[in-house]
C-alpha cells in the first residue's frame, strides 16, 4: 500500500518536479480503499474455509458473530463503577459461547434443580429454580435504568398491568415488563416486554431453524399477546428480543438508538459514543443473565422464618 500510495511522490522526487498535493492525496485514498476491499475479501475467504470444516453448533454460533454487532463488550476495560467487570469464569464462558460452547468447564454432571443430566442445552433452558426469570429481570432492569436516565423516573414504571379504559384490570396475568412515556412519540405511553431466547435450543437446532427465524417468531408471539391490548390503551408495544449469545432483534436495536439519542442530547456527547455505551451496558446485563443459567444454583433455600431479631428467643 505504501509503494502504490506514494507513487506520485516518488515520481516527483526522481524527476525533480513539483508534487501536486491533491493528486497525491486522491491516489492515496484510492489505494487505501482498494487495499481494504482486498483484505476484507481475503479475510472472508479464510473465514469461510475455516468455518466450513467445523461441527454444526460452532458453525451456527460463528455465523451470528460474523453477521451481528455482538462484540462491543470486548472493547472495554474492566470497570466496577460502570458494571463492566466480569469474573474469570463469566469471561471464559462468554468467549466459549461465542464459539458454540464446546469448552465450558466446571459444570456439574447433574442438574441440582430437576436431577436431569447437566449440559449447555439443559442449563440454558431448565426453568427449575427460577434462574431464567432472574436473568430476564436483569436485562429488564437495565432497560428500565436506561429509560429512567433518558425520560425521568416519573415516566417509567415496572411491570404495569394492562387495564381497561375505566382503569379496571382486565387480566391480572397480562402485564408488560415496563412502560416509558415519550420513547416513540411525545407524551405517548410505550409498553415493552423482554425475552431472552436460545437460538440453538434442541427444537431449533434439530430443525436447522436460523436465529433470524427464531427471533422473528418470538417477536410475533409477543405482539399477538400484547399488541391489541396496548393499542386499546392508546399506547404502543415493542418486544425486546435477544439471544443468549448477544444478538439483539432490530426492534431492540431501535429502542437502544432512541434512548441513546436522548441521552446524547442530555449529556452533550456524540450519539455514536452514547449508543456504543448503551449497547455495551445491555450486553453486560445479558452476560450476567446467562451466567445465572450456567452457574447459578437451582436449589431452594429456607431461612429461620423471620427477618429480624424478634424470633431469637425461640432459638436460644
């Protein structure tokens, strides 16, 4: 690139003529574009060759890594202040999941929740012990925290019941994960519901269902359940769907962009910088949510039955 980009400069030096700076800069830019395209093509060919020989699971995982923006968390240093700190096991587990989860170490042989043989697939999908719900709540709470910073605490509410126009609760089991006022339209309520899905769950893996199809089906399922009710309440509904390894559905990305734009205006920062920060915050929340499925206990623990010292006289 250096030889081709400086050809006009070398020619001017050899011939003792004046260098036309604009021509030199134009040539250098053109050479850089050509070389970048050449390197990208060579890299793509090398990756295609390497991935073609891999087993099915890591091949599917690497397809997502190559096509989606899911590596932002690797670009920041550890920071406890901002929540960008991971334990050694969490860091290694996340790297392994990026490559199909074939090298996860230290997992138990039997699930402590249901007694079934423990594996990566079982860990990501076992509902015993409530680890899936706890992880889901971590991502939900991070979304709420971001909305609170952007729109204020008064305009954000956790787990709102979906009510009739009269104010009565129509279905106590039907409630969104959170609402925020002004996300899509000024003063209009926007309802959101999160879901973290395993794109390589046995049912999807065996039928070779792509992660795009799986996420589209999850989004449609959420809309079928919530959209009509939310519109009856003069609000909008947005499903926030992502995969366990960090692929965010386009509607989730649109939500992040809207929040980042508001925060950038508030803080006087560039939109690109804040958008990167928002995405990384949610990626770390997702990493911790998945770690609960992999390493969290599914056993139920029981205390003494009281939360203060009032019952100590019954013990001693």
